[in-house]
């Protein structure tokens, strides 16, 4: 049953995120309605024709396609090379292996030592890129408290962007690469008390990595859906206080 659920969720996310990336509209809610909300799929908006208010401090001049096509490669690369997701889609899509109790590998089995699977070793670099995007989405969440022409306040959209940023940070910090960065390669924790402290703090979070992987994946898509519905006028972003 688990492989079926995994295939269904990952396939649905891939289809939706691909569709959303090519839409190139309804990704920002701006000053015309007193809001400052941007979809995580389009942040930072670095295309030359970003809608007013959404554009980042710099842009790729001449790029007129969807800005999501410029940036999604990094968060998607982080997830696709994630140790947990690798286990999930190897089993669910390729049935390699379908479970833990399997026969020995065949003679030509090369694991992740040959192209294209050797690219999975890029995970630690995608991890660093993911931290940059987490910081940018945190900035977007802070900006969501701003209501142009109305001052500052909290709306449903503000809560959505804040929860999205928190889940993405939790997913990244629970990553095996993050835990290894803090405590990996250390022969004596006694000689590295600060690294040991961080490693010890991240270990319980690492145990929840699977839950955080799914929660953050689903919620980042729901965040795009919410911003898209508000931007299109199909939904009102109600003010809470």
C-alpha cells in the first residue's frame, strides 16, 4: 500500500508543480488589494517581466518565460536527491528494491556509482542551495505581514506563508546532510563540544525527517494554490487582526 501512496503523491506533485511553473500568472497578490503575498514556486521572481511588486532586487534581463523555470531546479534538486525520497521513489517507481528482504544484487549492479544516479551525490550541494531559498521564503513570510496602504497585520495568507517557511526549515534541518554537517567526520565529540551540541539538537528532528518531508511537500503546493486563488480573484485573503 505504501508504494501506491508514494507514487500517487509524488506524481500529483510533479504534475501540479510543472503545470504551475508554466502558468506565469496569478503568483503574486499585491498592493491593489493591500497584500504582499508571493507563491513559493515563483520566489525570488528574477525574470525581466515579473508583475509589479513581485520582482526581486535583480533580474535576468531578456528572460520572458516563467520565473519558476529559473529557480525550481534548486528546491526540486534538493528533494529528488534527498535520502528519504530516494528510498521512496526507488521502491515505489522502480521497485529496486521493493522491500528490505531482497536477494543479492545482480552482477551488473552499480548502485549510485554511474551516470545518471551518481548525480545523487549532489544532494549536499542542493542542501546549501535549499537553505538560501528557505531564507528567501522566510523573507517573503515576513513581508506578508505588510499590507500596502493599510499598515501591518495578519491575514490567512500571512499564516500560510509563515507555516510554509517553518515546515521547509524543519525539513531542511532534519536532513541527514545537515546532521552530518554538524557531527559527521568527528572522531571525538569531546573535542568538538559545539558541533556535538548541534548534532544532539538535530538528532530528534532527524527522526521526524519522513513526516517533515511529506508535510513540507504537500504544504508548499497548497501555499501556491492559495496564492493562486487569491491572485485570480477566486478567493479572498481575509484579515485576522
